[in-house]
């Protein structure tokens, strides 16, 4: 529909002097952050398991015996009762995520001409070239190894592994190793953490073609080579790593770059190319480097490229775990907020596009994190609430799922909605695939069991009360943080009980449905807004970055303009009253996701504009947490694709909504390959004159179609394409 296709990569004519501008590659286990200049190229090596011991006490607080007394005080009107509901320990962060080391490639000084660097999203290859030499880096999904090749006539190259990155603790105990091998050399670097038997060790095999290789401690020098291939892995471990065995494993891999790349691309390209977005951008703008596009924040070409980059980075960060606050990358040991999995907003926002954007790899990584931590979630339920079932923590480092990150102002150990919030993407995945994973079913049953034991208190009308209750990370204007009937807690409890019932028909289902029916409805406050706390007398605090109280709108389908218009109007009023507080990227895009569900295209456009105009993106197209590229953070980069999909296509197991919140700035385009929760794939195209959709059902089903023209029923038959033509209003 356009003279040229959207760009699936980005490039720069200048070196990356800051690691934040370095191009990224990853396979969900290892990450590579490539930056530097023509004289010294640097590849920062990361891995999802690299978290630094920090002496924290990982046990959840043993508070269950004191819970009834706290509930009594809160129900009696003591608005500060929960402030002392801790075990007295000081606030402690989860173990911070950190980089392993940098691979440094130094070339002799000389004339530097025609420098260019780029990243190809379809392959995950980061390239740089200058004055006759070229380097290529990717992280293999097939072989779990960082692959780096430098080519050129008569190469002279010094290679070493360097732990000296910003924030590296002075007490690191460093050990280097370098031995010559038939291929070239084997380098190793061990960094043992202060006051710990834990360490991380990286091993790099250097294979030179042509020329000579000699040791130049702590590294190696290749001279007169036609190419140099480096294969790198890193491990976090106790004691000593068997470097010889690791080197043998690297030598067992193919030592041909093209063969390694082909094995990787077969997995990566298949996933990346499932979904594409075309906003009919100007072909001349599509050809610009990313840094130049970022200076044109209202360019359709910029939004196309950010959509592509967001899916690429999200896929690349997801494997062993889903993305952290920094995705899979950092060049600094002092990662903000420990580079944690922040569960009360950020993780779900980052992975919000997984089901619709056809990235089951992301959902599986998300599921892996949950499943390995379920025993800890059970400990949280028992220790804090004295119940069966599971309670999720607000933060995790990937090793522990215990609730130990809390204090007076952030009583995250009182947050009971987390398990439903974190399991929702797994339910969406099941709906998209038309299956019910028994592991998800089992986890949902444990969430329902928690609510059976926890929801025992009632109000004067006989309705159940969620007490204590917490709305991340806000507080009522006239009460403390731990309180009663937060809207998110009510929505989560209802959804968890009903979803568990759907997965477990029978006596359990009847009991869980009955319990859900006893929960109180949402409250509409005197401003006409859906109240963040449904307890009478609690006043809203509007200027806050989180929008937890609108959980029923997004990602749930509890509040919609179609089924519950009065509540949708109140939710819209709550959204209009919400401030941006500290301009966090996740707050703006969370706002956009909710606005899209409420069919408010102007508000979607405004929220997108806050991010696009706010200088949130580095030249790498990875994002920052605050405007002016302050604090490296993946929230905006990973969440933006979900916003763009939600404004174009929304679905439930029984409903399809087309073009619900399309901003006027994008009058034509195409979204191809998007998946729905009723098991169909959709290609959507639109212009000023109307739209067309091709629906490819994977199963036979009847759904309700909602468009600006009204409502109709569609009977979809598995294997038969259904073509829709929509006229402009």
C-alpha cells in the first residue's frame, strides 16, 4: 500500500560514545550491548542470572498471627494501623542486576572513513564498519552463545575481557586467564563478589583465520588475520568454574560465522516477522538514522520503527526470564531499582503485547519465572496471611519469589492482587491458543484457595472486605497506604475466582463463583470517577504515576463501554483526573492502554505524545524511565507496541473491536499478523475512506464485532478466511 516497506532495523553514522546508545542483541539468556568507536569497540556481556549478593534477608515476614488484630483496627477506622504491620527489618532491595564484563577490541590508530553501525531486527545482528574492516555481533538462540566476528585485510586486533565498568564494586576479586589453542586462544575472566563464594565467569574462544596469534596478558593479539571469530558465554556459580570444560564446549560449536548465524536466524526471524505495522510513512524519513528520526517525534516513520524495535527488544530480552526493568542489558553495576522484575506495574506493561503481537516466547519466559517461584509464593501466603494458596511479591530478582521488599511507604507485602495480575498474561495466551495449560490451571486454583482463606471479613451489608488492602504505590488522601477495598484488589479477587472456576468446573467452581459474588461493587466517588478505594470515606489521590484502580478496564474485561457503560464512564472520569506525577514512561503508556479500551483516541494520542515529545529514547531505541533520557529503562520501548495494537485491534474470547482508538495523525496503515483471544489471526488495513480486515480463524466460533459503524455477529469457521469491509463514518 506504500512505495516502500517499513524499516526493520536502525542505523547511525556515528559511533556510540555512551553505552546507553549501544545497539542491542540477546536471546533471552545472554545479552550483548555493542558500543564504542572505530579504535576501541566494546561489547558489554550480560546474563539474566547476574544479580549481586547484597546481604538481604529473603524470608517473608512472619505476621500471620497478628493479622486478625490488624484487620480489627482497620475495620474500626484506624487509618494508620498497617504502618506498624512489619517484622521491624529495614527496607531492603532485591539483589541488583549487573553486567558481567566488556569484550574490548582495540585496533591500531589510523585513518577512519565511512563509519556506520546498524542493527537488523530480523536477524538480531549488530554491525559496524569503517575503512575496510567490519564487525558483526549476535546472540544465538540456537546455541546460547555471543558470536562476534571481525573481518578485513591484514587485521591487527587486541582482544581482552575487562571488568572495569561503571559502578563495579571495589571489592571484586578478579582472575584472568589466557591460553593459546589450535584455533587461536581461550580467554577467561572471573569476578568473585565481595564477601561471597558466588562469582561470575566469562569464557571467550578466539578463533583467528590467517596471521598469527600471541598472548598479550591479560588478552591476546591477532596480527595479519583475515577474520577473527569470538564465542562467549558467562555463568554465575559458586566455587570455581571449570574453564577448560567451558572452552571445550565452545570449541565443539561450528567455528563458521555463517553456519552459526543460520542456526540462530531460523528461530529468531520466524518469531520477529509474525507481526508488522505499516503507518504509510514517508519513504525518505524511513531511510533516516534513528537519532534523526527521534528529532521528528510526530513522524509516522518513527512510530513504525519504535514498534519494530519494541518487538525486537522484547523478543531478545525474553527466554530464561521475561524482561527486567532494563530488559536484558545494562552497562552499569548501579542499576536503578536493582534492575528488578517489578511486578506491581512494569513487568506486565512490558509484556502486554505478547499474546496479540504473536510472541509466545515472551509469555513462556513470563510463565517460567512464575512457575519456578510458586513455592516462594506459597511461603508468602502462609507467613503473612496464614492461608493456603499463593501471594506474589512486588519485586523479584529472579532467584527469589519471597515478599521481602517493603517498608512503611511501600507495604508491598500487603499487596494481594499480584498473583492474578501476573497470571493474566498466561490466561490470555491460553485463550489465544485455544488450550488450557494444566500448569496455569493449577496456579489459578492456588490463587482461589488463597482468597477462600483470606476473604473472611464482612462489612455492615454482609459484603466481603479486602483487608488489609493496597493500591500500588498510592495511598488515600486521608489515610495510610495499607487500607481497605482497593479497586485493584476487588477486581483481581473477582477475576481470579471466576477464572479459576472456568478452569476447574465442578464443586470448586460453584464455591469460587459464590465467593466472587459476595465481593462489593466498585464505588463512584463524588467527582463521578471510579474510586481507587471502594471503602466509604476514603478519598482519592489523583496525581500518581500508577493506574492500578483501572485494572478492571485494562487488562481485564470487567469494565467496558459495551457491557458496563456506567462504570466505563466513571473509569474514563478517573483517567481524566489522573495526573502524570513524575512523568514516568510506564505511567504515560499505561494511561494510553486504558484510554484505548475506553475508545478515547485523543487521550491515546496525548499519552503517546508525552513519550514521543519527552526525549525518552536513546539512539539505540531503548528507552529511559524519565524524560530527557534519564535512567535507562525498558518500559517505554517494550510497552509501546501494545499501545499501538490496542488502538487498532482489541479482542476477548467472544468479541472483536476494530479501530477503537485510532489517532487522527495516522489516517492510513496496515497491521498484519495480530492474534486474537478467540484464536484468529487478523490483517487490518485502513485509509481515510474505510478499512478492510482479513480474519483467519484457527477454530470455529461466533464473535461479536464492534466498529464505529455499530455491532454485528460474525460466524467464523476454522480454516476459512473471513473478509470484512468497513466504510468510513
